[in-house]
C-alpha cells in the first residue's frame, strides 16, 4: 500500500491566522489525534479556537512553541 505524503509550506511563510488540525500536527510533529485530545481536555501546549464548530490552531501560538 502506497502512502500519500502531504507537503505543507514552511510555517514562516504562512499568512493565515490559524491552521487546521492536520496542519498544526505536522508543524508540531504530533499526530492529529493528540491535538484533538488537547482540545478536548484543554491541557495541551496550545489551545485551539473553534470556527463554525471546527478546530483551528493559531499560527502565532505554534510559532511561539517552535521559537520562530
């Protein structure tokens, strides 16, 4: 079975204020489910915002965690 590799732009080039769970997981080197657990328990490295019921992860907070 062939795996599909999704490439995201470097976080330094992002102009959006928030990213999806999959994108945030990629940048933070975590699995998307880990971020969903953080959101549910409200105890992770970063707290998401909810946009129309979906999780969105602030780019500025991700950059702080990564020291960018």
